[in-house]
C-alpha cells in the first residue's frame, strides 16, 4: 500500500473507527484554532503550521518546512496528537494536565508533546478545542524562538 499524499486520502485509508475519530479531531481543531495557521499533510499526519508567508524562517532543523504546531496521526496503536506548544511551554503543559481529569475519565497517555488516544470515546473534544485556542501564530512563533534561543544558550525551555 502506498502512503497517502493528502488529507482526504489519509482519512479514507483509515479503519472506520479511526476515520471517525481523526475526522472529529480535525473538525474540532479547525473550528478552534486561531486564524493564520495553515492545514496541510506531511509526515503521514494532518499538520497545522505557521506558513512561510508569516514566518519565513520556518522550522530550524529544516527551514524549507513551515513551523508546525499540531500534528494528527493514526497508527496501529491508535491516534496521536502532537502539540509542540505543550512540549515548549511548562505553563501550557501544566494547564492541560490539570484540566484533563475534568474532561476525561481516562488516564492521560502522554509523551512530551504527544497525546495518545485508543478510540474516539477517549478523546475529550472540548478540551482539545480549548487547547487549540491557546496559541495564535504570533504567540507560537514567540514561544518557539524563545525556546530555540534557550537551546542555543544551553538553558532548558521554561517559557
């Protein structure tokens, strides 16, 4: 099977349960994400990024790529939402982890910036919608640049 090359092909290639979950997550993120982010497909995920037209520097590891904030993926184990703002901001991460139990009876399954779900019933769409409102493109660029500056100076990102 070939890898999908766009959002619709990606969604169509998923099993029905993941197709529904990914579609609902996508709809929630698109509804709540501030204007200025661009939805695209890459790395086998639905991506929301600050486009080069707004942030020409792009992603520091590969400046040809736009600055990603959110990636939504599906794999054998379930669904993963990669939110780089959670990875780069201790206050945002603390807010999210403290809000999780108010929105879901499921234990939070999370890596540094990756939230994993097994099925749609595990996804607190209201909380994901609220999380999606937390960073404008400009605020994400500022947070990102601060974190990059701290990495370059050898300090941990604690913004």
